[in-house]
């Protein structure tokens, strides 16, 4: 090991920034899609229609029982064929698209459980009050129950987002140049693999630690 001097690190910053941008894109898009799809799954799991509840439960149990890295590889093999059949060669970065699909669908299973707990945390009287005011079941759920569920579960939703940010490093298995993948490739190329991986670990730790502190502060404010 020759050591990672500051001047050499500066020369690598553009590539590292590009990798972090890729990580941020995957994280943010997967959070939005995961929460939206997860909320629909949570509502479906609580549906009085048994078939709908069973399908949603099966989906959640499937994705929660399979390692994320395996899901990423599944969709890396499946998505390109589906995209090619539907859109031809219109999608340029198929690895990025595969990773987005994998993370969004996988995280939705976890967000679903969080949102289901949030919905169940709202007193039943709130739902009955909405119906008494003339709202339909859908309106009551959308206007009264879900906003309260989101507020109740916000710290857990943000905590899951931190976990998602850390898990994005697994996209290296499909050769996607996220922050971890870029750090690994640069370290391997320059003979500084240990130093670059230590630096990448420190960056992940710092971002995750600061984000977790913000979540803890938010949680303390809510319980006061």
C-alpha cells in the first residue's frame, strides 16, 4: 500500500461525485416509488376482499424472504428482456433501469409493513367519523387515515430510507458504477483498493450517521 495522498484523491473526485450521484438517484427514486407502491400494498393487505389481501401478503412475504442481492440479479436478467420487448432499444442504461426496478419493488415490501402499522395505529373511530361525515371509504382513507399514518410512521420511513441508501452498494454485482462500485474500480486500477474502500466506508458511515441523528431528533420532537 502506498497510501492515498490528498492530491491523488482530488484527481479522483469527479469520478467519485459521479458515483455518488448515481447512488443518490437510485436511493431517491426507490424511496418515492417504494413508499407509493408500499402504501398501496398496505391498503391491499387490509382489504376486506380476501383475494386482494392474500395477493398483497404473498408479495410482501416473497420479497422479505429473499436476499436483496438475489433480487437485483433476478431483475438484471429479466428486465432487459421485458424492456427490449416493450421499447426496443429506447432505454440506454439497462443496468440502471434494472437496479431501479429491483430496489423499488423490494423496498415496497418493507415500506408496506411500515405503512400497515401506521394505518393500524390510527384509532378506528377516525375511520367511522369519516364515514359519518359522508365520505366514502376511499375518501376517508386518503384524506383522514393515510395522512395520520404517514405522520406516525415518518421516523420509521426515514430509517428505512437510510437502510436503502446503504443497500445501494449492492449494485456492484451488476457492474453499475455507484459510489461504492466507482471507489472499488478506482482503487483496483490505482493499486489503492484498501484505502479507497476505507474511504468509501467512512463516507457511507458519515452520511448514515448524520441522517440517523436527524431521524432521532425528529422522533424526540414527536414524542414530546
